[in-house]
C-alpha cells in the first residue's frame, strides 16, 4: 500500500520512528513495506523521525558552512588528492568534473565540459579506518572540533543507513533480514559536504554553468540532507525526461536507492536519475545581478564492504585479485558517470542547434514571400545595416548547412556516448549481479 503522506510532488514521506526502537518491532513491517513500495515506484523517499535529531542536523550544517567559509588557502590545507577515483578532501569548484574527464584523456571533451563548469565546492570524507582512501583533514587549529564532529556524524548516518537496509530486507521479505546490512561493514561509506556557489541565475538557465547534472548514484543507498534552498529534482519514473522537485522538508532525510541495490533487486527497486538545478520559482535569485541563493547539502553514500565483491558476486571465470577488481570497478563507474554527463551535454547541444536551424528555416521562408527588391536589415552591434536580400539568403543557407553538418556530427557522438554508457552499465551489472 503506498504511503499516505506525500510531499508536494508525490514523493512519499515515511515516518521511520518505529525503527528507532529495537525492542518493539510491531510497527516495522508497515514502514518497511512503505519504503519498498516507494523505492519500486519513485526510487526516492523522505524519512521523518529517523534517529538523527534536528539539533544534530542543524549543527552539521553549521559546521559545513564554517568549513566552506574558510579562506581558500585554509581549505587547501586538506586538498583532494591527485587521481580521479578518490573521494577525499577539498575539491575546489570545477575540479571534480575536470578530473573525471581527465581520466578519459579526452581533450576535446575536456574543453567542452570546461565550458559548462560545475559551480560547487566539495569536502569528502570516510571512515578513519579506511586505509585505502585516507581522510584529508585540516590541521586541528584551522577548524577546531570539525574532525571529531564529522567523524561522529559519519557513524550516526551509518546507523540510519543500517536501519534502512534492514527495513528494505523486511519489505522485500528476504529470508535473512540482515542480508543487506551485512554487506556493509561501515568502513566504506562516503560522506560529502557540498556548497553550491551563488551564480548568475541566467548562467544556469542558459546552461553556461551547472550545479549537478542528471545522474544515478553508485552502490546501495544515499541519505541526503539538504538546506532550505531547494533545487534537487528527480526523474519521474513513468515519464522519462520529466523532472519533479524534491523540495526540502525540515529535518527529513531524502533516501534514494542506488545502482547496486537496483541490480541486486533485479530492477525491482529503482535507482532514479536526479539532478540539482535552478528553482522554478520567482524568488530563486537575489539582487540586481540575479544571483542564485547558495545551497548546502550533505549526501551520505552507503557503500558495500570491499570484501563483499570478490567473495560473493564476482563471476568465477574472472580471477581478478581484490585490489585490481576494486580499481576496475571504480574505472567502470567513472566511465558510466562521464558518459552520462557527455550524453546530457551532447543532447543539450543538439537541441540548441536544432532550435537555431528551425529559426533560420522560418526566417528564410518568410523572406521568400517578399518581393526581391525589398530592403532588409541586419543587426550589427547596436546598429541595423541595410543589405541585399540575396546576401541574407545566401548567408542563412550557408549557416543552415553548417548547422545540419554540426547536428549530424553531434548525433554520431550521441550514439557513441550512448553505447559507452550502456556498455559501462552492463559491465557493472556483470560484475555485481548475484549469480542465480
Ligand atoms: O546536492 C544534492 O542535493 C544532490 C547531490 C547528489 O545527487 C550527489 O552528490 O550524488
Ligand atoms: Fe546523486
């Protein structure tokens, strides 16, 4: 039965309080069913009354704001280490996208993606006991207390993720109710602090800058805490290409199923495409320059234990050692994310060029109805200059040919990115899907 309470746009809101009491399980099955139902239909759910009190969430946002308000040179005391498959330390605006693309050594694409910079800065951390990806901390005196607080928050989020995983197992009626939770040691999760910078709203509208392009998440679950700015949107499962807002609800955590959970559930649970964009509201920006509000969010990404993969889920014909497998997985994941971003950029480029071509065709049609000697004018800077109609016609026809060639080239590129993306996802599936 679908959850009765829903957010403004029909993303169910589930009261998670029965799962906070391990002694009394009477309320568990209903909540578990509600979560699984919404993961099947929407892929996202808001959980309220989870075990993280509002006061702790407020404090976490305060620390996040303190971190990002440090001077650049201070934030750079905990820099993101070199390498594209690393999720630790401080990434300055634009670094993440650029480092993803560099991994592919694709200079042309790098140039294109740099034209649409990501306007966010990031701080990534994980477990202190994860020696494969050591945390990058600021010196304690730069922001005293930050490290302790964030470490504690990490484990508290891990606890909520554990409870949700147990609820999903109950909702799916798995024989072992701890089956999913046991695949997570807690050491491999990833906690991210995000600061979306204020930018001219027009840059986002005209796609000269992006906050976070449409994507699905890797691994099993994301717990997302967002401030009151808004902008998160998810794809409407029955209407691909249409996005609905996941508006902020004070103290709720937005939980979504990720790719591995979708694979493990044989596609029953949906890993839904989502993005962060400009709010479609009149108050979406401030001041004379139409600057967007800054936005803070904190995604906690629950990830499977390193030991889970080779032991249980690897195709037996692939005798790849653990380390190499982890690296391979990260490479394929990066390829999947990058090709998805490339796909989105190419689609936007095709749409823009098609719009221009249509405009030229309409203008040309209009001109053809006028007598040949009609005077026509073209804009040059702030002036209008009279030009012979044949010259305008010739220019438009040549522009149209160029546009058609560009569109055909872009369509080929789109096809290539689509194939790369599908292949990357198939490879991930081949490695991670449990054998029958
Ligand atoms: O900032 C947000 O609200 C979403 C971020 C996100 O989707 C991600 O980090 O995977
Ligand atoms: Fe995401």
